[in-house]
């Protein structure tokens, strides 16, 4: 039985059909060298492969470290996140999903030291590499944000992350007290929702070291969504986020930009006779009336009609 009262960090881990990766993810957390205690909360979402067996083997081997949450039916990524977050009791929450892994054994120590020293920050992130379809890792370049004069890293806020995606959840450590939202209010809860709500309560800081690998593969969430369908999903994600925070002017501007980008895509696809989902287009048209009023609605209708009239023969 884990004593949760003295954990400095709870490590958040989701697992579903990750039998190829889950052991590497857990081992990368267990290798952390810290002067504080931490636990690992693993939400195993009724996998159809050997993921659950592997998680249970680790839980039996490390009963004071690993807290498995075992769903009897598949609840989906959003509810699984909710249950795991609710089970995290540490002062800080670190994220490492079951198909990613950490590479720096001092990652947690570095991040906790920073947040313990700098109370104005609620989130610490760092550099990472992408492992695409099990190929060799590729380091993501953040030099445009770090600059030449500050090699330690850079700070960022909520508004910055609405336009610049500089991290992945596998790099994140945040104050548990900074995340104060019921994710059930959303239909498409994603990473952008998570970081948005954390950063509503303080600043984030990017520490200039590479400490994790983020894996891309064809069984990941949203990984099979491509082309215009992916752009439609991105639009719905920002619409979802905006619906939860209508009074945020910065978020409203970001959502309007997302609308504009999707409108341009619809018109381009129409002129090229490309196939796209007309139900999406109808929903988008009514959104323009709902969120932006009659003038924007008229502009949207005019652009879409012109794209039909000027289609390539």
C-alpha cells in the first residue's frame, strides 16, 4: 500500500495497448535519482494486448512506488486522464504517457528544484526528441525561443502557448494546485486544454536540457486522423476550449484565427474539387453565425459560394 502523504511528485501515466512500450516508460521513471519520494499512477484502460499484465507485474514488484488504476471497460482517453489526475496526490504532477519515456535520470530533480525555488512558476518543461515510427530519435530545436543571451531557457505564459507549441506532455511537471478544472466539461480534452488551464494560474518555464523522447506511432491518439479531417479536429479542439472560457479575449482571437484558417482550407479544397465532409462545412457555417454574428456569417457564406463558382474545370 502506497503512503501518499509524503510524495513530492506523482507521475501521471496513461496506458492502452502499449505492450511494446510500457515497460520502457515505467523503467525510465523508476531510474530517476531524487532526494524526494515519488509515486507512479498508471491508468490502464482495459487494453486488448498484454499491457495490463505488464503493469501488474511492475506494481507487484514495486508496491510502494506504483499505483495502478484498472478499468473494467475501456473508458477512453479523456476519462482515463480524469481518473489518473484525481489519483495523483503529490505536490507536483509529472507526465509520462505509456508510449513515451524519459532519458535524463535527473529530470525530476532538476524540475522540482526549479519550481521549489521559483514560486511564481506553475509549470516546468524541457527539451525532447521525437521518435517517429520507431526510427532514430530527432531532437526538436528550440533555439528561436531561447535566444543567444539566455542559454538556461525561457519563460512563457498562457497566451504564448496558444500560438507556439514548444513542448509535449512528456516534458511537463506542474503544481497540482494549479490545475483546477473538471475536464468533463469538454468534449475533446487534449494537451492544449491541460496547458491552458495550468497556465491560467501562473507562468511556465522551459529548461534548456533534453530529458525525454516523445513517440509518434500509428496507434496513438488522433494518429490516424489526417489531411482536412485533422484540420477539422484541430478546429473543434479550439472551439471546445473557447466554449469553456468565453471571457478570455486572447483565446477568442486564437479561436477566430482557427476559424479563418479552416475557412481558407474549405475554399481551397472546394476550388480544387477535393472531397471534404459537407456536414463539417454546414456545422462550420452555423458556428460562424453562433460565435461571430451575422456579419461574419455573411462573409463566410460569400467566400464559400465564390469558391464553388470559381472551381477549376
